[in-house]
C-alpha cells in the first residue's frame, strides 16, 4: 500500500508536470508576451512606491545616514542651547572634514587625469618617434644601398676621373730650320707650316710678343701707329695666355701694322705702277731671334685703324695687303685686307679693324634694338671710282705678284691673270663691265627708293650729298632728269684697283644714319681678287654696332672676320649681286622676330669679338688656340676666406628646430659629394664649339661645368654608361617610395650648395641654419658674412650634418651673393636670404626640377615686369599674377656657371648699379640668364612668399625698394639694348599631385 500510495503520488506529480507542459505548449505566444509585459510594468511600479514611502519617513538632512536611527527620532527641543551649539559645531566639523576629503579626492582625480593625458601624449610622442626612427632607418638603408652602389662604381670604374692636367711646356727656343728656297712653291696649311711640338694639349697655349720698340721690323719712313702699339702691349698683358718667357712660348706675335708714313716722306713706287713701297724689312723680319729660319709659329699682325679715311692707302698699311711681295716664310698673317693670292684659308686670319677703345664697357655706344623696323628700310653711303687704264694696271699687278710672291705657281698666276683680264673687258665708251654692273645696281636702288612703295630708303652715291631724306621734291627732280648718277671719277691711283665703294663722312655721321636704318647695304669690291677689305669690314663693324642688319651684296666672294669660328650667317644677310632685283622683296619678307634675332646676334658678335682692342686681341689668340684644339685656361674661382681666424674654433650645438618637418622620406642621407669638374676639357669645343662661339658660351675660358652639357640617351645608363646614375626603382620606375630612394632623371647623382647672404642678423641666421638639419642632397652651406664686424665669439653654430663655411666678404655688396666662391663645389646652387623659410620637401622638389632645367632659374617667389600704361617703360610688380617673368634669387636654384658670367662677363655698369641702390641683384641675374638662354624662369610650388614668421622687417618692405627696382629694370634694358625677360604662365608641381592613386601607393611628395 505504501508503495501504491507513493506510486500514486509520483504519478500525480508527474501528471501535473505533463499537464502544465501540455498546457504551456498549447498557450499562444501572444498571451505569453502580454503576460510578461504586464509583469515588467507592474513590478517596477510596486518597487518605486515602496521606496518612496520609506524615503518619506527619513529626515531630509540625514542623507548619508552617518548617525544612528535613534538620533533620527531624537527631540532637539529638549536640548540646551550650549548642547545644540556643540552639536551644530560638530556637524560643521563633519561637513568640513567631508568637504576636505572630497577636495582631496578631486585633486587626486585631476592628478590621475593629468597623468593619463601625459602618458597619452608620451605614447603619441613615442609613436611619432617610432615613425621618425623608421623613416631614419629607411633613409639609412637607402644611404647604405647608395654607398654600396658608389663603392661598386668606384671598383668598376673604366674611365679616368679627369682633373686639370699639369702643363707641359717646351724648355728651349725654337730650333733653326733652313729658310725656304727661292722659287719653292709652298701653300701653307697647319699640317706643313706649323710646329705642333711646341704646343702640347696641356701647354695652355703660351703666347710671346716681340716688343715693337726692341724688335722693329718696319722699313724706314714708316712707323707703327702709336695707339695700336701701346694698346696691344697693354691688352695682351691682360690675356691669360701671355708669357714673357720665349723659351716656353707656343706662338710668337710680331706687330707690323698699322704703320703710318712718316710726315714729309716721299713714297717710292715700283715700275710706275704706283704701288706703295714695302713697309716691312724682310731682313729685320728674318733676323728676329726666334724666327727659326722660316718663321713657323710666328703671327704677323697688321691691324687696321686709320684707313677709314678716304684714299689713305698710300699713307697707312691698315687698308691694304702689306704682305704682297714680302717673304713671310711659314708665318701666319693676320689683317683685314687680303688678296686671293695671299690668303690661305685655315691658316691666315681675317680680323675686323680696331676702331673701339682699349677695353671696358661698350654698351653706351649701342642704340636700343627696338623698334624692330626703323625709319629707313635700307641705307647706303658711299662713292665708287674706276680707273681709265684698269687693264694696264691689273697687268702690272699680275706681273708684280709674279715677281715678288714665290708661293704663286704658274697655274694660279694664269688663273689670276685671266680673272683680271676678264674683269677688264670694256664696252663702247671705255666703261668697265663691273662699272656697268654698279651703275645697274645704283639705278635699281634708286628705282626702289622712288618707286611706289611706302618703305623709305636712304642712298647716297656721292660723298658730297647731304644726309637727308630722299623723298624730297628737289631730289625727285634730280632723279627724273637723270642727274642723280654720280660722276665716276677716272683716276690712275693704285688704290682704285680695289674697285671699292669709298666711305663717306665721319664715323659718327654714318652711325647716325645706321641707327635709323633697319638694314645697311654693304657692297663687295668689283675686284674679284680681293677676299676681304678694310672698308667692307668697317661697314659691317659700324652696322652691327648701330643695330642695322648688314646686307652684304656680293658677299659670296668675301671672307668675314674670324670666319672659321663665328657664324656670320646669323647676323648678316649674304646676297649675290645677281639678286639685286629681288632684294626689296627679300628684305620685306623678314619677320620682326627674325629681324631682332639678327640684330641681337650682330650685337653679340660685335661686343664679344670686335668692340675694343682687348676683344680683338683676345679673339685672335682664341681663334689660333681653338685651331690647335687646345682648351682655354681654367677660369679662376673666387677665394673663400673664412670669417674665423685659424686659431679660433666656433662653438657648436645641436640643431634645435622650432617647427618639426613633416615625416616624409625625401631621399638618402649622403656624405658630401662634389660635382665632377673639368670632365670635358678637350671635347667641349669639339662637340659644342659652334655654340661656345655663337650662342651661350664664352670661348675665352674653360669652365668646370656647363648647364648645357650633352645628355646621354635614356638607355645608355643601362648599357655601358651607367656610372653615377641612380634611376628610379633601378630602372623599373615606381611611385613615391621608389621615387624617394633615388634621384632618377637624366643626369648622374649630384648635390647642391646653399649660399646664404647675411648682415648682422645672427639669431635669424642661426634659426635658418637649424632648419636645414637632415636635408637630403645638401652638400654644404656657404654663408656670406657681409658685415664688417665678425660674428660673436659666443655664438653657437648648429650642427646640421654638413659643413657650414662662413666666408668673409671684402665689402658689403649684394653682388657678393653671386661670386663664384671656391667653397662652392657643386653645379647646383640654392641662393637664399637668411630670413627665407623653406620646408625640406619644397627644397628637394625644387632641386629635382632644376636638374631637368639646368640652364634656367628655378625657384619659389615669382615676380613680373609690367608695362607702365601712363608713361611707358617697365615697372617691377610683385602682385599675385597668372604670368611671371622673374624668380627672385632669395629662394632659387641656378647653375654656378652663371655666377662666373655675372661676376666676370656682365657689364660692370650693372654691378655698379646694384651697389648704388643696394638692390636689384636678383633682377640682374634674371636679365643675364634670360639673355643667354632666351627662356623664362621656372616657378615651383604654389607659395608666393617665403619669409620666416617672426623675422625682422626686411628692406623689401620699404616703398623706395620698389621705386629703385623700377629704375633698375629700365637701366638694365638700356645696358642690354632690349628687355630679355620672357613671360611664362607655367608652374611646376609634382607629377602625381592631385592624382588619385591606389591606397598601397605613395605620391611623389605628400604636400606638393
């Protein structure tokens, strides 16, 4: 039974669970949700009600329950006043204690918060430091890789590292050779008449001058013109090739003219041909101490100066070929007038007359190159003579040449005789054919002047004609009646055998006409036996000086001055006489840009090679040296004396950078690496000789590097010529990461030098130097200390990882910024002011851009020259503009080559103006580079100003600063003859700038 009951109760319990589960399984889900919601709502309400009832029974002041419950129901009304006071004081004490405890807790909380903030900042700093260290580590890795590449290149070097060679000079005078035998036919050229053994490639081409006072070779009755003799000795003494030691000389100069007839002397003539007597004594010439028997390596100089005077060939030697009939052996001849029988192309040298000053600036003598088209389209002033017995005289000349010139063979003599005779055939009336040609030319020229054209011409065919406009009623009447033709005087003077148009008026009167002429007509002599005459050279000289483009009619038969090196076709128009009828059309077809190009080139040739005695002498020496493929002497750097004496050691400190640079890998950290110097000593004139003489070069000096050096093809750096190159990604290219590891580009690796000019702003200077710490590709910082006071002894110079060379300037001048100091050992120069604030990525980007634009100014602050609409002329403008023409050298890259040109080649007047205003040196440099290259500068990055924050106010903030710069632009324009500045609307930015790139790639620069 017990078991039964137990089983029954168990069954009942089990049944109840099953029923409940059965019921629960059949309850709808909606009912369960409603039931749960009711419970969740009712239970909080009940709880809240209960708690509120309890709190209502507790006194309001005992919220912290610090007293016992008995005190809560204590009746304070029964207490005494003293007890109540004690109780209040105790309560206040408890309150104060709690408040103090709360304040302590609050202070502790704040301290903990500060510690948390400090730890957070420290964590951020450690993260930045870790990033910085990672960047430095990457830089070091790159630097190690670059060093390893450089080491491999040094081990695998297969070309010598050229430097300036030691001079190899002879040690004894020239040896004696047998003189040329009488009747020996010898047409001299360099290979058979020159002794190369005295002129090694490393000799430097030493030149010796026979003193004309101690070694005269002039015949009695003649004397060397005083100005020529004095200035030649003076100017040659300034030439770097001059030597006073004849034992080491390569060539020997002998001055034989210009010689003038002594006053009162009666000329001696030969065979009634009225040929002036010889002005050179052969015996004295052959007895020169270093003549060597046959005169090899001797240069006979006959400079023309006074022969611009009409009919002066009898009284001076400058206007004729004085070597006809003279045995000059194997000596070279240098003069302005040559006959075809005496001139030996590639051996003798045609020179212009020396009509200018001894030396110095000559820009004052030149008018402005603008406007392109002047008052007269074409002008000519001259008078032509012909001889009545021309045939007889020419026969006499042929006979004279045959009797006196040994190196003319029979065939040449017959050719010349036939030429002379053919030229001498006359028509009815006895007028020479060439005279008829000249008459036809004059008739056509007058037809041009008085035809139906708006162009103005000025033609004077008689020296008695006044210099006036041809378009006058009287002149027109004279032309219509045929009385304008000059009466060609028949004379029997030997001088008329030249068949030349004589010069009219004075040099100043002719120059005044040429200044108003777009073109200047120069007519070749009718005597075809002449290859050059002094009169033709004078006409070309005066034309290019005045800015009139010479039109050489019959120029195909002439030799121009320095023709083997100077490209006259870029400055002179050569027309055969047969094209006289097409000349007007041809001249009118030339555009303004071509006109100015021809005029500019003519002035360049005149200034460099013709304008003064110094330029002529230097050019003659340079032509001879260039002919021997001997490089010029190296140009000298400016000494770089330190501002510190040898016993003083400046204080050093770590660079403290107030504003950290953005973390960006900009390139490897390398030891200083100077640019290779004088690598093309013997090849630059072979491959770029034309440019050196006619474009951007200076043929008188050898420069360590040029911004125009020839580039290799892009595949050469991978096929045998990769020495020094650092291609991006080893040639595979890449984005920002690979870009930052190598310089790339088209040139081998290199660095740049910062040149910083300062004047008594020590702290500004130190701050600027400190900001250069860690700058990639920086070779050195050259600080030009312009102040007469030395720097403070306790001044701490920052250690920026590269040398800082402080140069003591000889005087306070802004021109010191561009002196080619010997301390500058790189091609790239970054010129900055001491208060310029440039970030590292801006500097590196500017350097990379400059490497592709090496011949231009590449920099940051852009300016432009604006036309004055009210008064005309140029104004300096620094406003924001979409077009610029200058980049200020307060923050700009340029090639060191331009520092040489600025200091040694630029007219002195420009540098004097800079010193006068203590301003404008940056404008002058922009003028110079644009003049040389005919290109505008390149601006990089978007920033317009670069002054450091907090620096003192500079001089550029003064109003007079801008007024002076207006005047500078106008003055420099006068010096150059035009404004060489060119406008540009171009700014260089990084290639991937504002370009969407994948997330796993980097841009070339983060902020550029």
